[in-house]
């Protein structure tokens, strides 16, 4: 069993975004690993492994418009199942 089950990926589109602030918020408020928060002040790409992807979505939606959302169950993938 994986420690963090869901591979959560999305884009945040907005104004005045800061990848360092977003990344630090993740590290301080969410349990997970493999964080990637890169972009500029109008678009940030997020990649994060967590057991609570809905919290990630809620926070990111508070920053701007979220899209290209992908949440993959890595436990199912490890067992050779789809989804």
C-alpha cells in the first residue's frame, strides 16, 4: 500500500500567483509528497501525491480558476487496474 494514494495534478490560472507561497502552503497544510508547484504570476502547475485531493482542489480554487484536473489512484495503478 502506498503512503499517499492519489496523484493530483491541475493548473491554477489567476493573477498575482506566487509558486513559492503556494508550495509553502502545501508543505505546511497538507500531508503528501512529490510536490511540484511551478509557474508564474498568472499560471501555476501543481503536481502532488496525497490522500486528500479534495483539500488540494479546495485550496487551489480559492486562488483562481482551476482546470486540467487529473486525479489518479496510484494504488489501483500499482495493482494493474485502470482508474
